[in-house]
């Protein structure tokens, strides 16, 4: 998972004129955390994004991940496939804790998991991604205060970590294959790579 934080120089930074603020766009396998009044944007197909925020510390972040395999065991937190989702969640939480968040104060909003790629529908990748994310948050005691998941449409997510506000738009008309191409390539990449190391969490 590509590490991105507020101090990183990333090619996905831009100024969003509609919302009049600095923004960063994250792609599959990436995350971003910040204490600033920024905007984090992503587009989801079968992948899932978890928006996490500590309102007291005023910090928040979002990840964008997919489990590399389907089937009934993929959402099991101890399965091989779930190592990727676990890593995506742990690294996001760990970076927020470094910015002053407390685990007990974290709240989550979950999005994505749409059945938008035909080759992934039969393996229920989107559903497994959603099941994993919700189960992980339940086990960790992190409350989910909003979610919009499954269905057949891609979603564009705008997360304002300072306030916790999320705007979501379902994309019901796709004019190019960018979303699908990114997720298929990401799926191929994580199937042929390994999760290196671990993440030490602290509270």
C-alpha cells in the first residue's frame, strides 16, 4: 500500500476550485491522512474506502483497497486474502494515531464494493471487500456511522477529514474504462505480490 500523508509530495495533489480547497486524489492501494482542512477524493468500483476521523483531534484519513481473492473465506480477518485489507486498515489507523488520534474516538464511514466488473462478479469481490471492512471495524470497536455499499454502480467519494463530511456521487454512466482498468490492474498486482512486514499499532 502506497503511503501518503500530508507531508508527502504526491502527484495526485491539486486545487479543487468547486470546493475552494487543496485536494488529493487517492488510487487503488493508496491512503492519505491529514489534520488540515483538505479534501480527499477517490473513485470506487469493486474496491472499498474507509473514511476514519477523530473529531476531537481534528484528524482524518481515507484508504482505497481490495482483497485479492473472492469466496466465502476472503472476508475472514485471518484468511490469506484478508491480510491485504488488514494491512490497509492498520496502516491508516497507525498514521492517524501518529497525528494525535485515539483509537477509542475513531469513527468510520464505509463506501464501495459495487458489482461493476463482470469478471469479479462471480467471485463476489465487492461483497467480500465490504464484509471484511465492516467486520474489521466491528472487531476493533470502531463505530460505523454511515455507509453506502454494494449495488452495481461506481462511486466518487469526496471526504472532508476536518469536518467529517462526505459527499458521494454514484456514477451511472461510464464513458471510459478507466475505473475498470485501474481495478483490474490493481487486482492483478496484489495477486502476484506479497504483503511485506507489519504495522505496529499504538494507542
